[in-house]
C-alpha cells in the first residue's frame, strides 16, 4: 500500500530536498535527475550513509535527503 512520507520527520537544512525511491530508481538516476550528473550519487550516499548499507541496493519507499549541489 502507498504511504506518503511525512516531511516533518526530516530536519532539512536550507537547499536540501527529499527523494522517495521509486521502482527502477538508483542513486545514479536520482543524482542525474536532481544534479544533472550521475557521478554525484556519492553526495546522496554520504548524506544518507546511515540508511544505505550498499549504494547498489536501494529499495522502493526509502526516503533520502538530497543535499544542495556543491
């Protein structure tokens, strides 16, 4: 079942966004669509290291903070 993420659960800093993983997403694809370059997936991984055990394995429904582009 669909469950909407509650953004009040996140302590966002100015410029940060939230991404909810959809089926078929990867950190590379999220970085490419957000920052224009898939190589910046490492920024997403670093910002969410406590939630991501393996950057090659993310799951639908996971929520990640997307830091501002450097």
